[in-house]
C-alpha cells in the first residue's frame, strides 16, 4: 500500500533525482540553485541606493540566459533558543546577568507571541533546458504520460549541463558581488533539505533560530 502511494506521488513530481549538487528533471533539463545574502535597501544612503539599482540593472542586462528568483518565508521556531536561555539562566552565577537574561527571555517570548517572526531566504535557480540538450516536444509521444525518467543517461546530461551551468553560475556570483551580495551553490544535501521542506509544508512548519553568543 505504501509503495503504491509513494509511486503515485513521484509520478507528479518534476524532479527525477538530485546528484552532484545538481537537480535533474524528468524532461531532461537540469538546474543548480544559488543561495544569496540580502541587503536592507531602506538603510542605504541615497547614493548607495542608486549604485545598487545601477548594479542590479547591469546584472539583468548582462544575462543571456533565464534565471528564477525564489524568496522563501518560514516562521521561526524559538523553542530551542528559549531552552538555551533557560540553561544559561540556571548556570549563570551572576545575579545581575541572570536578571538580564530573564528580562530578555520574556521579551523574546512576548515578541513572538504578538508578531509572527519570519525568516526569509533568497535563492537563484539557474537552469539548463531540455531544448539545450536537444530534446524537443516531438521526442515524446503526445498521447503518452509525462516522462518518468530523462531521455538520456544522467552522466551524459550532467556533462552537457555542466558546460553551460558552471559559467552561468560564476557569472551570476560575480555580478551579485558587485551589488554587495554573496552567493553560493547549494550542495546535494542542502538541495534535498530545500525541496523536502517545499513539498512537505505540513510536516515542517517552522525553522529554528541559530543562537549566537557575544563576548
């Protein structure tokens, strides 16, 4: 029963597999995903805003291939962070520091209670299309089901896609650096995690805060 459900679900997904930091789709196309940092545009001076706009326009004008920009918002789960604060409160010998931690803990809880604290993540998807691979609509029977596996061997697709995708990736990283953004390619495990959260919205409703300490 479970195998039938799993098989039926996979038939409706475009993704065939994720391998060597690339996403292979059933139609023969292939993609890589870049994660980027962000800047607070409103905090920039007028001159900095103008420079950022011109740099972004330069990025768009430099593109000879399509890209997709993805912004994901997820509600933060602060339970682990609260537990960390509780542990610090119990182990801190200074009464003054303990009182400050208690006050801060209460502030965090009230902030999350009154406002939905969201974490935004920014991605850029760079694709190698099935058309670039040489696949046309006539390759498939129009009366058949959607293809359930790529029309060529994965090693062949990867070889062809890599020659196009990696120069595109490097170009985008350089252009983003001009804007003040740092971009990096997602690894295989990071891609699996990303797509799992996308396709399992109900099971993963939030992300955790990564607490940091300061000296």
